[in-house]
């Protein structure tokens, strides 16, 4: 798999890019260290909880619309719009879990 390695994954690994600019690499390492010190790489669990709750709220609103107003054209259309938004938002939430970016352990990200 070394042939698929592009760049450096850690400072002790050799560079596979002979034209790499050392100053640029050092600047990016400094930038990453600054971003990590600021805590910008940590997930905000409240954000993801509210994200999940708004998905569940929109899903409930869609089904409640059908239950209260029946299956005529306008309630059906409103329900379709709400459920489309729910599916899109759920897809993006699943995308974040798939990148293992919500929880610090991959077990919890895979579980959810």
C-alpha cells in the first residue's frame, strides 16, 4: 500500500513528493496546530443532537400532516417536501458519522 501513500501522514514518515515545498509544509503544520489548539477540530455534540432532533421533528410533522389532513393532493405534496428534506438531512448526518467525525471512538460512529 506504500504506492498509494500521498504526502506525509506523520512527521517521521519520509516524503514521497520530491517537489514538496518545505516552507509550505511547515506553514500547514503550524496552521493545523493552531486550529487544534483553538478546539476547532472537536465535534460539538449539542449541534449533532439538535440536528437529529430537527430531523425527527420534520419527520413527525410530515406524518402528522397526513394523519390530520388526510391524503389529498396538498397534504400529500407538503408531506413529500418534508420527507425529502428529512432524507437529505439524514443523509448528511449519516455522512458525518461515516467520516467518524462526531464521536472520538469509531465504535460509536459506526453504531449510530
